C-alpha cells in the first residue's frame, strides 16, 4: 500500500501544480462533438475492443481524454481562457484555443503536457493493480489494462515524428541547437522504424514510418520567441523522462504490435 500512497501523493502534487489551469478562465467546451467526431470515436472504440477486449477500448478512450485535458490545462495556465477539449485531435480545424502561442517554449509546454498529465493516473493505476492483485483480481486487471494502455498510447504519441507531439517537441528543441538537425532526426527515425517493420512484419511500424516521412515536406513557421539553449536542455530532460516512463508502463502492449 506504500506504492498506492506514494502515487496518490503524486496525483495530489500534480493537481496542486496545475491549479492555475483548473481554476482559470471559463468552462471548458468540447470540439468535434458532431456526426464525424462521434463516428470516429465509436469506430476507434469498436476496433480496439475487438482486438484486445472492451476493457482496452474503454481504457483507450479514458487515456485519450486525459491526454487532451493535459493540453487544455497547459493552454489555460498560459492565460488562454476560452479552451476546448478535442474529441478527434487530428481533424482539421480542431484547435484547443483560438489564440496562437507566442513562443517556442509555450509550444513545447503544450505539446508535452498531454503525456505529462497522463503520468500520474498511469502510475496510480499501476500501484492499485499491484496492491489489489490478491484481494480484488478483477479490479487489479482493469487497473493494469488502463496503465498499460495509457503508457503505450503516450509513448507512441511521443515518438519524434510529425504530426505527433513528440515530433513537435523534437523540432522545437532541435531548433535551439541546430535547426538542420530536425530533418536528420526524422530520416533516422523513419528509416529505423521502416527497417524494423520489414524485419518483424509489423504493419504498425510501417504506418508510423510513412507518417513520419511525409513530415519532411512540412515547414514550421518560427514563433516570435525562440527557446534558449538552457531552456531547451530542461525541455529535453522533461521529454526524455516522460518518454521513458510511458515506455516502461506500456511495454507489455507495445511488444504485441511493435
């Protein structure tokens, strides 16, 4: 139970740190709550539930909601009062805020916060799974499924390929040291994933490699305030820690498909 207590303290500390985003501004609305959005969410749930069961499908939807909530809280902490949670983040015209971000540091903070907020509930679910393995096995399994699903989802999202959040983080950090490094990172990651996909027969890896390759033709518009080298180092440390933590929790699911 010590692990549960520690994880609960972690969740409380996170809520305290994000209190400005929770209380600032007006109520949070929803974006994409229409026919297309509902259909996409329903198809995603049915597909995931058919592959690994209803518990996985429910865990995936909850993990997506927590992830998007992290982006929303980041915007609100930066002073954006009119924000919305996106049901389908990748749909065009689906923006969290109507106001643009003004610095690369803000853009990095928003990109990493989706996975950053997911850390605490993921760790708490993992601790609850271990604590109740003997006394409440069904609850333990449900918590384990959520923790693994949350970790796998956010690990994939943090891969340094566009348009994933990891791709945004990699480009923003690389621009502070060597702007020409970002395309090289993309080529390396896509080549590695494509080779691994061909050797293992993983369609998922091949799809990710193709998604990343198309980002080579996309150019980012520079923001008004670039990150300093010191801030970029701190940002990279936060990225590496979050990336590793989600990989550790999501490995059981990741090894099935990757």
